[in-house]
C-alpha cells in the first residue's frame, strides 16, 4: 500500500503563489517622500511591478534606491481608460510564485485609484494582498481639518459645471448636517478656483469648509474655517495646487 501511494500523481498540492504588495508613494515630487521602512525595503527588493506609468514608476524606484538597475525590472502598465483589460495576465508572475508591487501615481494604491481592480482580481485568484503604510492625502486632510473623523464619506470628483456643482455641494452640506458626517472630495488642480468660489458662494455661512494643499510637501497648507470667516481675496494663489476639499455642515 505504501509503495502504491508513493507513485500516485500529486494533483492537489497547491502551487506557490506570490504576494501582491500595495506600495504607497510620495504625494509630491519631493521624492521619495515619507515612506515606512518596510515599504522602502520592498520597493528595493521586488522585481515585478504594476503601475499606471512605467516611466514614473522607474523614476520613483530609482529615487528610493539609486543603485538599482531599473532596466532589469518588469513593470506592467495599467491603462486607466481600460483598467480591467489584461489584469489577469499582469498578475501572472504572482501565480508563478513571484512577489509583485502595485504602485499608484501618487499616494496609496486602490484609494481613488484604478489599482483597486488589480487588488479585486488578486483576491478572486486567491493571491495574498498586503497593504503597506504610506501617505494618503484623504486621511491626512481629514486629520488636519478638525472635522468629524468618526463618520465621513469620500465623494471622488464632483461635477465640473457650476450649476450642477452648486446643487451637489448643497446636497453634501445637507447630508453632512443631518448625519453629522464629514464630506471629502478632490478636484483637478486647474479647476481649484471654480471649486473654491462656488463653495464659498453656495454653502451656508456656518458650514465649515476646508482645503488641504500640497500635503507632505514643504509648501503644505491646510485652511479650515466657517465659510463666513474665509478671506475672499487672493484666492488665485491656490490655482493649480494639488488639493483635498472637505466640508462639515
């Protein structure tokens, strides 16, 4: 019986599977930025990556580890216009037992980032996922705002056209007041001026409005005041500056 068992084909032995590491990167061009020792270590140890832009990823890896030969790295590009295309193929090294790193263009992968689809597919395939500590502009802005950190909601991008934007801002204000929750959103930096001017003219005077600019950089600035206390002059200095917006009704 023992001899017979020794020659049975091994069909159920699981193949080794790699781990997908979620690698936060700097929020600014002041690279490599505030990273945990473990995240910095993994960026230097991994040979396989997924990123939105291979060129940006290589530049960041080189900034973190100047002695690395970045030409030897394999970096698959995730197309944000077709983020689900070829994801399983990108994860092939993991299924072959190799560890991989997922990098966002800025901040934490999977948070307001198309990398979330990569993480979801990894879970579907039984691939271990390990998030590493790093800067999240959303949480940093909430921490610095003085607003409710117990109940909050991230809304992504709001409408670009002013009439729709006014309605959405007022709806967020009503929801915030009713549920005592902080509302958070982002905007393309070149539309900052319209966002600020629309918010200050549409929200109630007692509503707290916050803008967190250039987080983690040497030019970081967080302004959190009731609408009635905001200085309406010199707002053009916030034009084209990376920002997170928050309100509390």
